[in-house]
C-alpha cells in the first residue's frame, strides 16, 4: 500500500507549488475512494467510484489545482464533484468551493466523505455542471473534471470574475488541459499536457 508521504514525494517531481502539495497531503484520500479500494488510496492513479465515474489521478488533481492557483479568499466552482476529492483539495486553498454533480448518489456520498474529512467550506449541488451556477457567480476559479469541446465551456467562462481562471480537459484528437483567463482584453486560452477524463455531459 502506498502512503501519503510517498505520494507527495512522487508528485513533487511534477508540481512546484508547495501550497498545492500541502493541500494534497492534508486531504485523507482514503475517505473518498470506494471501500474495496482503500488499500490503493495513495496510488498515483484514477480509481472507479461507480456511475461510470472515477476519482482522478492525484497528479492530475495537483496539476489542475496548481494551474488554478486558488487564493485564500477565492470563490471556486468545481464542475463534476464525483467523489468530492478534488473539491476537498481546492477547499484547502480557497475561501469557499461550490461543487456540482449530475449524479445525486455521488453527491450524497461526497457529502459524507467531506464531513468525515472535516471539510466544511464546500457547498454541494446536484445539477448540470455545463451551465455552472449563475446565481452564485462570479467565480475566481473554475475547475472542470470532465472533457468536452472548448465551445461547450462558454457558459462557464461567462461566470469568471475579472482575472478569473478556468481549467478543463478539452477533447480533440487527444485530450489536453486548457486554461482560460479573463483578462482586461477578454478571454485568453492556453493549452497544456495530455490527460484522460470522462466526457462532459450536458442535460437536455
């Protein structure tokens, strides 16, 4: 069984922000994986959580968090709650996190996991994450844990505050991480490393 210290040591080769590594270390990942997989909680790999979803690989969570660079007073939107693990990591660094999930069963399980982990600055919502949460916008940072086209992110990008950042996997020939920043000149998009995520699904 891997332990948290070994995982952090592995991530340090790829993640420069010590605040992010401290956030990863502070979250008990075993609380967010399925009971039958808890002996694998600190492997640097994605694990099934049911409903066709996964808890993301810690390295990907760390890199996306590093790119978002949440600050202590930031309002963060997390699209695709899944297990609640990514929201839990973001919550270590931000003022408050709103996390939205299509599957009610996963959202309820995430609520229990967050409570067990002692994390109380996350608000969970069941709904269509592609539409964001306009009533709670604007957000300083938006994390999207499912892959779609860049065009599918337009409603989310509209909910960015000035200087706000959005990080999402973009599907094309190969999935890549993309970061959108709202600048004084408009939206700026940059592309980064290859990743693999479940599809971003929009409710009709």
